[in-house]
């Protein structure tokens, strides 16, 4: 069996897509027989321009061959990302153009549709079976981002690509069950899988009980992740920080295309209780989680985000820290159903955020039932079994 595995992000890069793809590869490798191979095509680490990690362009690990494509430098803006995806797509096509009949299965994990599209092109050219893992509804998100803008005229093209890509797949997984109704309208003759994101093992054994932190009196609200338009931190954090005053500090660990907008709002409101920290690896992130009093999650107030289930929810919940989340729709329901000591508020509403914060208990208590249900290793094993069932 020969499997082509496409992921824009892969270790040692920092992103939910990287962590998901890496664990899938490790689990898949263990399940293959002698002579079976996995060909991974991905990119050199590029998630954040403020974080760099060494990685080889070519690497072999037993039955896994990894090729990483170098991309031009970018700062996570929309145009930068578009150029990066073009480089990735061209690199994949160049590396597979003489291997049309080589692969038995093409697996593509994709958030911005383009990785899925390239996977469909390769699968069609070689008559391979295609398994898609969709982590977002890209045209839906673009529709919100481009509302009222001239760029909205490209949406029909993306919807055509989406339909064409979905119709090529033999099996499709959606990371959020909130996506199912949307995709059923495009293709209803398939049974969608819903293997969600999960909790990485590195977060399960850590001690998150807070240690004394010198003479610091302010309590910490910690956000860790991407600072993009989708997170809308500039629309909530500076104003909330101004209202909370010096008794609370926001620590933002991450980077992204909307960082400058966030910094501008912080400067505009002259708040001094918001600290932005460049991205760190998972080991270092655990130390920040330990110091936090409350973990913070926020999505911009866009209709498309009512369907999503952010991967950060699982990581946050594993710590047992209080969770303060500005989300709606499927994410809100999931948090309310599964995560104790959590408060959900309306996105971009600082007054509602402060109300939610006041209702939290400032304690650390691991949710053992949640951890048992949503370990990434458990979810990944089930998903790998489903992948192999497609080509047995």
C-alpha cells in the first residue's frame, strides 16, 4: 500500500493542523504492513514569522518519507497566505506528476480548501482513492471576511472548487459536527465522519496547579493561539482590559495577521494591562498555562464561526483551568455540554465577557471524563482505522 499524505502544516510547526497531521502519521505508520509506505508532502515551518524551527527538506523515518516545501516569507496576511498556498500546490504537483498510478490512497487534511483541492487533482490523475479531512468551511469564512468588499466576486470560483473537490472524495471527515448540514447541501450521497480534534499527550501529564509568582497581584487571563481576523482579539481584549483595570492582565501568546490591529487598539485605549508574547512551543506553553488564572478563547462575530469547533477548546479544557469563551453556535453548545467551570459570552461584547468572568471559580480541577473522551490518541486510532478501511 502506498499512501500520499498532504498537509500544509507538519511538525515542528506550531498549529492545530500540524499537531493533528503529525499524530495521524505516527498512528498510521504503526498500522501499516511490511512494504507499505507513506509519502508526506508538507511545508517548511512557516506558521508565524516570529517563530522559527529547524526542519529538514527531506527526511525518512522507517516507512515514512517526508518532503518539506520552502515557502516565501510571509506575515499571515490574506495575500501572503494565498501566495504560500500557490507555492505549496505547485510543489505537490511537481513532485507527483510522474507518479500518476503510484498511490493507492491520497489523504489531505485541509483548512483553507487548497490542500484538499490539490489532493483531489492528484487522486483523479492517478485514479487513487481520496480521503479528505476538512477543518474549516473556507468559502463560508471568506463570505464573511469579504462581505461588502470587491473580493467577494471570487467566491463563486471557490464554491466551484469546493464542489469539484468534494465529489472526488470517497470518504470525508469533518472536524466539527456543525459542518455536516453545510456539506450535505453540496454532497448528500456520502456518510460524513466527524473525528474531532483532541488533547495531545504532552498536555495530559502536566501539572497545571499554579505556583506563587513573586509579588504579582494582578490575575492573568491567558490567550494562546493565532492572532487573526477570525479571532477578533482587537475587538474585545483592549476594551475589556480597560474596563477590568489593574486587577487583571491579559497575556496574549501568539502571532498572526491581525496583531498590528490589536496593538493599535491597545495603544489607542492606552491600556497597560495587555502583554503580547511571541509564539512558543508546547513545552513552554505549559508553563504559561500554569501561571494563568483563566484561559481565554474568542472568535469574531461572523455567522460562519457558528459551525466551527476550535481545537484550542480541547487543549484548554485538559488543564482544568477556568475557561472564558466568546463563541456562539456549535462551539458554545459544546462548551456548555462538556466543560465544567466555563463561561460563554457573546463575541465582541466586553460587558458580557466581564459578566462571564465574574461567574467563574478561580480553581484548577482536571475534567477526567472530558480527558478520557477526547484524547487525541484515541480519536486518531479510530480515524486511522477508517482510513485503512477505505483501501483494504
